[in-house]
């Protein structure tokens, strides 16, 4: 059987924070990122591609707000917004990847799945909402929306007196389409899935799949599908070539290969950025703990030279 | 090999014109529609489900307009909006169908594909834009948008002095994922695909897949994938139990079974509503002309009683 890799594209692989995010910018970024996957595909790896959706779903939520204000169009709940973003981003990745494959003379099919990911409705994350999403409101607007829609708010650290909706970020447990994804990758088809971490759903007491107003970390969801399908390698692409201890401090130290125990120790010691690098390390630990050979955190442009990147292994 | 059916859900299967389209309404409509597919699934048919996206992509376009006006968020092009709508609607159909299958004790996988459909960039439709999409503007706004974005406008028949963007509705030629869809349905997996007619793309001179600012008729796209995969039957679900000649006139005549030649003759004679029934008849003709056994136009609630519906056959 061929090696299977899961490649998780960071948000900035598609829409960079310093851009307004026109379609031209998103297409160029996507193409530049995907170009780096070609050597791996040429080597014959089977591949799952996942992607972030932070800026895009943020825009979709803002447009929902604006559409209701200006035109009275009913807002869609968060799960539908995430699904929308999987459609738009997945389509763009698939189309551009098809072109790159053709240019490189590679005959491979690509398919994009709209993917639901199961979370536990009793996950602690639902009693401690941490993930800020959508528009920055003032206090009065936030209180109105709380009454109207039951949304929860926290102050926005980026502004003096802004409030943002907060939602849970529960741990992904299982990808609903995992058996289908397995069949597809085993047939050599590149599968784009768990975009934005997947559409969060939970299983209710009657065994029904119900929508969950939450967002799932896309790196952790990637590690879950990777582990379930016994993938060999997980690549989490971000904007630094390595993970560092004491990042941007005088005693900054580049990590090359660390094992699960070391990674867990550093994590407990708070050596990584909370909102940024810690979840990536957790995803890598989850992957190697559940059968993955190697998880790598690096920049997309460093993929061709395999000496780069922080590698996390079991032992 | 099991029989394969393609079921095309009408726009009102999900969001009815007389509703504001809250998520609760969309979910209830979707559930009621899908319930009617259960007997067919129990009979052992393999199944492809497609769906309209008119009201939803209309809302997405309006939200794009509102988001740019209120918050300066870059608007996404039409192809991305269609892809977004495939994500949101496909997710909802898949989740609700999973629940129905479980309640009926049916063990079947369901998968939703984000689907690109190839059109001919030289299709006559691009020189005669007919499909009205998005917001109704006044004349000044329309002229501004024409200058700014190159959009074309026509007056809106629904208003006194409103203008709406018009886009092409080219004929679908080929579904990019047809081989993957074929494999999936042959494994008994229900595939939700060509939502909203598919994301329109064309193949440029360098053989690249390029986005097309157009919309594709979802019934015709359903007939194209049905014919390509040698499906046995195509069901186009709408809001009438039969197709009629002289619809709503004193001499109205219900059509039960007609062959391709009769259908073509009636179509030429303008016996069907231009914007509504004619494209459905064309889709049925295309299906039986290209190998399909039978195309049926009827209401979802009439599916269980197979005597209902207008059946179009080759001879």
C-alpha cells in the first residue's frame, strides 16, 4: 500500500492577514502553496488535503450580519457558514490543483468533500467558550444579539471597547465520511476534506446527527482523520519553518525532532503560543499517539527539502 | 449491477418562495422532501441527488453586496458563491438524509461533493445573457456596477424600475468528477452532487480549468451526469404532479407518458413555460437521447406511487 499523507494548509496559505482578500489574491496564494505539494505527489504519496477557513468564515459571518441589516435576509447558523466556506475554498483548491497536476503531467483525480465532524456535546469547551468569530460589536449591539439569538460575547483584545461573539472549540472525535475518504485515497484520488476543521455536529440521544454551533481546530481534525486512516505522515503548514522554544526571545531554540513525551512536556510548560502553536503541537501529539509515524510543522515552501521542519515522533 | 437513479430536487424542496428562509424552514422542507426518497432507496436503487440553489445563491449574492457596502469586504465572484451554496445546501441534505436513513434502518453512506461542471466558453449563452441573479438595483447603481465590475444588467420584470445583473446560462458538457461519482455510486454510496447545476468552469486554450461567471441549469446538469454514468432513471422533482399542455387554461391536458419526438414537438410549439417547464423537458430529452431509460417530472410526494408523473421515454 502506498504511503498516505495528510497536509493541513494554514489560513494564510489562501488568504493572508495583510490582504483584503480579493479572489485574485486568494487564487495566487493557493497556487503558490499547492505548488509545494507537487514533489510529494510525484513521489507517489496518496494525499488528503485539509485547510483553514478563519478569514473566509469570518467574512461569511460578516456578510450574514450585513445582509440581515441591509436586506432582512435571515442569517444562517455557524454550521451552515462553515459548510459554505468548505464549498468555496474547496472548489478553489481543487480547481487550481487540477491545473497544477496537468501542468506537471500528473494524472490524478481530485475530489472535494463537504465534511461533517462529530464532537461531544458534553465537551468542556461548551461551558468555556473561547473562540471569537465574526464582527466586532459595541456593547449595546452585543447585548441585543445576546437577547435575540442567545449568542455569548467577550471583549475583543484587538479593540478598546469591542465585543465579539464567542463559540466553543470542542475536540473533534470522528469524521463522518472517514470510510469513504479511505476508499478514495486508496484509489489514488487526492481528497480535500475537513475544511475549516469540518462542520461540527453532535450525536443526540436519539442517535440523530445534529448541528453544533462551534468551530473545530483544523489541525486537530486533520490529525483525527489521519489517525483513523492510519496515515503515515501529517504535515501542518504554517508561516514559520520550525517550531521554537522561547519564540522571538534571545534564547529562542529551534526544534528539529522531538518525541511525544518532550512535546507534551514543553506543552505543559507553556513553551508555545497559546492561540497559535499549542494547538498544532497537540494535533501532532494526537497523531503520533494514535498510530501516525511522523508529524511535521513547517512552511509550505520548505516541503521539498525534508530536512526542514519540526518533526514530532512517538519515541 | 443495481439500477442507478438521479433525483434532482427543486429549489422549493429546500427553500420555498413564500418563506423568508430561516434555517428551521429549510431543514423542515428538506426533511419532508427527502422522506419521499426512502422507498426508492429501500428498493435498492443506487442514487445521485442533485439540488437547486436559486434562493440560496441569491441570498449569498445579496450578502456579498451588503458586506461590501457595510464593511468593505471584497465580493466573491459568482463561481465561488455557487460553490459556497453547494457546501451549505449539500451539508444540510447530507445530515438530514443520514438521520432519515438511520430512522428507517437503512445502512448506507452519503457523501457530498463540491462539483465543477464544464461549459463551452463559446456557448451562445455568453452572447445572450438571460439569467437574472442577485439584488435588484436602481439604474444609477446598475450603471456604476457595470463600469466597476463589468457586470451586465437587464430590467427586472418584477419591479417598475429595477435592474438586475444578468449572467449566461450555458449548457453543461461534462461533470469534472464523473469517474469518482461513478465509483462511489457503484459502491452503493448515495452521492450529493452538481448542486445548483455545478460550479461553472471552462477549459482554456492551455487546457487549464478556469472559472466561468455563469449559472448552469441544475436539471440539465443532472441529465448530463445521469447520461454519463448510464443511469436508468432521472427524476426531476418540482411543484406539480404532472407536466401539462396548456397549463392553467380551460383545455389543460395532463401528460402521462410521451416519447422524445413528442416532447421535442411540444417544446418547439412553445407548449411549456419558458423559464420553468421548458428547461426540465429539455433535460429529460437530453437524458433519454443519451442512453437513459426514463425521465420523470413530478412532485416529491408522488414518488412512492409510480403511476404519477409525466414520463419521458426514447420511443
